[in-house]
């Protein structure tokens, strides 16, 4: 009877899906977007905002050119209040919160000498994360995998007699490297694909999305090792480039059509 209950619950969770689980748990789109507003403001209050540098101007130009196409791609049913802030910092990072609150750190552009088109590739990628609601899906994924691991730990303990500590250690490792991280890599591929489309629609050469990762490779090739790939939440750079190259022909056609319209 216990095995049957676990099987039924597992099947139900799989059919329900990560997004629905998040909704049912109070992490719906409106709630996540609203929470992001206050978190975003807190980050800005603690950061040095750059509005005048050449990097800041490139980021804002790219952001405003991509924004109409990001709005068109938004299928969440909720209009985003997009906002881009450029943060003066040596940190090499960029991100987007639920609902379209974004940041781009000057250190990322400086470290890789990024052109405006390459910056647009990163901005488009981060916009895609928000549009595809990857934060919401990740919440649902963690809830599902957490329940599954709890059920699995109980079953293993009953069968093997291993201590709770031993089982929890193994469960934690499996949870991180066997469930959460591959799910995150899948999100990265999705964001790469939509991000490339957005930049092409805005009239930026989609080949520059590939250039970004070639520059990343030139600086740090460790992400292409087997261990680097296993332990990273992102795909390794070489696999990412290969995936983007397959998407290039269709996005080049979008780009060429956009250039004719400009």
C-alpha cells in the first residue's frame, strides 16, 4: 500500500508540473513579480548605479531596442514593468528578476571587451529567463525534487538500515548534481535560444551571441572540462556554442529582415 501511495504521488507530481506546483504553493507569477520589486530596490540602494559611462549607454541602448520584442514574446499573461540598471562593479554578472527587473554589471563588459551587439546577446538571454519564468519553474522543481528525495530517503532507510545522516548526505549530493543542476542547464539552453531570437529581431547580429561565449572560453576554459560541466549550473561553453551554431541560420534570416526594416 505504501509503494502504491508513493507511486501515485510521484505520478501526480510529474503530471502536475513545476509551474503548477509553484502556483499552488503561493509562488504564482503575480506574487513572484511583486516580491522582485522590493528585492530589486534593495539591491539598487546598496549598489553604485552607473548612468553615464560608455558601457552604461551601450547597455541601455541594447535594452531599449530589445524591449518591444521581449514584450511580444511574453506569454505569461502579465505585462512586465521592465527596468534595467547598470551597476558599477568589477563583478562579471548580469541577471533578470521575475517581472523584468534587470541589472548589468560593468565588470562583465570590461572583462571581455564586449561590443554593444555582444551586450545585447547577454541582455536578450537574461530577458528570456524572465519571459520563460525560469525562477518560477525552478521553485516548482525544487519543491518536486525535495518531496521525491524525502520519499526516497524513507524507502532506502527502511530497506537498508542506513542512518538518516548517511542517506541525507547522499540525497543532498544527488539532489544538487542529479536534479537541480541539469534542470538549470536546460533553462540556460532555452534562454540562449530565445535571447538569440530577440537580439536578431532588434537588428543585432545573432552571431555575436556566439562571440560572447568564445570570449568567455578565451578567458576561462575550465568550464569545458568534464568536472567543470558536472559541477556548473550552466552548460559548458563548447556545448553552448555548438547549440547556438545550429540556431544561427534561422536567426540570421530574422536579423537580415530586421536590418531591411530599419
